[in-house]
């Protein structure tokens, strides 16, 4: 396990295999932490960071696979899950649509109909 770790290989694996390997890594991390508490040798303590990074890579690949699976199942759906929607900015997300902007109240309609804009002809 001391050689360079390739995420590319993880993407080819099945989710079940990834979860099994992830559990093994978590178990190894627990062992390393107990060695740390019991004043173990410094060589093993250096592996804690490597194991944590490897766990993060596994979780990243698992989340990518889940997200891609959800994307493929909801490809033609009208409403996407929140985490798959475009983030943009809060102001853009809260903005009214064109049809919502065009809507007018009963009072506004009466005012527009009863008092239309006056047109003036200018003499020269």
C-alpha cells in the first residue's frame, strides 16, 4: 500500500467493492489511532494522514457514482434534486420568472384600462 494510489482504478470498481475497501480503511484508521494513544512508534503514526486521504478519495468516488446514477435516472424529469441543480447566486435563484413579472393585480388592470397613456401631438 506504500505505492502511489490511483483514483482511476477506483472509478472502475463496483460500489459494493468500494464500500468493503472503505470499511477496511476505516478499521485501519481506528487501529492507527489506538497505537497513537498508546505511544506507538512514529512510523505508523505517519500513515494516519495517508489513510485519511485514501478514505476521502474512496468517499469522493462513491459520491460521484451516486450522483451520476441519480443524474441518469432523473435526466428528463422536470424537477431535479437540489444538489444537482445549478447553484448560481441566491439572487438569481430567488428572482421571478417572466410570467410572474408580467402578472398584475385586479387594481392594476383597472387602472391600465380606465386611464391609458395619453398621446400628444407636438406642433412646430
